[in-house]
C-alpha cells in the first residue's frame, strides 16, 4: 500500500529539483537525470500515471508503483522500482510501457524481474470449502479479496492465502507493532484445523 506511505526517494528527488543548484549548474548531467526521474516518478504518485503504466481492473484493483531504491554517484545513477500490477496486464506489457518512459528521459532498463499476477477462481471447490469453514466457525459471510503484494502461494496453482485478518481491524501488517490478540489466534487455530479436515479428510 504505497499510497499510505511517504516515499523518501521521490521526495528527495523532488526537493533536489527545486534547489537553485539543480537549476543553475549541470554537475555532469546529474541535473537532467534528476529532472527526468522527477518527471516519471513525481512525489506522491503511486499509480504509475507518469511512467505510462497506470491500470485497473475490478478483480485485482489498481496498479501500484514505488520507486524505492536510488543511488547516484560519479555522474551515474541506478535504482529499483517495485510494481504490483492487475490481471488486465502482463509483465511484458508493463515492462514495455515502463521502458518507453525511461528511455524518453534518457534511462535504460538493466533487467526486469517479475511474475504474472496470481488469481484464483473464487467459485472453485477449494475456495468454496475455505469460505464455508470460515462462515461455519465465525458465523458471518466469508468473502474473497485481492491483495497487491505477493504471498507464499503465488507460485502454487490454485493456491490462496487464508486468514487471519478480520473486519476493519488495523493489525499494522508488516509494520511497527504488528499484532493479533490471543483470542483471535485461538479462533484461527480452530478455523485452520477445520479447513484441514474438510480438505484433506475427503
């Protein structure tokens, strides 16, 4: 969820582009590099609009982009970009569009690593079994959600992450003070046990 954070890399680049030094001296082309990066990855933008990769679909939501690692030294710069893209695009399409934006600003892609989006039909027997177990144990309607990040099942055909967040509780997932209550943890153990019995006991 990069839209909920403050990107220090793009903030710094934006600041450097506003300094008089950046406007009045070249410093071996670094000024133009910074301006180019600022035009593609402006501070506060996380949907890839200026990088030419903005996309959305109903099942998997919005594309998110974070320019998260940056190094500039001796007139050269390098960096890394983290993109989570929806199922309406392929890795090849994202790479091609991003490369066009980078090349227009004088940069080259030194290699792309990634994988296609992972999506599972929520009407499959496996998913319906998980939902049924959840509903039986929790007494409320279960639902499937799509997340932007990769999970431990990304490369398992038909696999999904199951649990453990509930409702609107902010568990500070992957952040400081991430937590779960003991009561919820015990309930989760029951849900997982029931799911194992239902799936493996047949």
